[in-house]
């Protein structure tokens, strides 16, 4: 983890301390939650227990999906600035997340339940392709 000065909108009067954590590979959602808990504990003021649980749930869902459906995590980044925490999970699959339709519980289908949770908790959610045919999912949550 490190601290850096971030200048939003190019205006030095809006400078704020930005906290970041980054790791290239994760082997489990447990490991991602540990990193996230540690990261959130460095913030001042500390996030409420409700915010902490929301961030941990988003991290867990995104990392689990990358591990289960996308051949693993190839990048994991956390950032915090201006009352927002950003979670980024990168994987090597070009397939975008999908959502199951309500009432669609065919046991032959695999997945689709966590994405609505992530969509509900995140204020801003983007999925963008990477140069190596993978993707980065970025979720921003209020602190």
C-alpha cells in the first residue's frame, strides 16, 4: 500500500490524499478480503462497518467470479479518494459478466448470481477490455 497526492480535475486546490493497494495475482477471495480489510483500516476516517461489509462483498464477488469463470485474477487494485473507494479486478477472459434472469435457476447454468449484488452496491461500474484480450471490472463505492 502507498499514499500519493491526487489532484482531481487538474486543480491543486482540490488535492487530497489517495490511498492505493495493488497486487498482480490473487489465489483466493479470502486473500482479497484480507488485503481489502487491511487497506480500509488505513483510511481516515475509517469506513463504517456497513461500508466495509459492502466493499468486502464486492471484492469477494468480483474475485470469486474471476477465479471461477475467467482463469484467475491477473490484477487487483484498491483506491480511495474523495469519499469513494475503487475496486478493480482484472482477468484474462474477454467474456463480460452476465446476470441470471429472476426465476432462472437451471442447475446446468453456472453463475450469474453475484453480478446483481455488485451492480446494486456500486455507484459506478465499468467493464473494459484489456490489450491481452482480458477485461478489467471497476466498481466505485461510496465511503
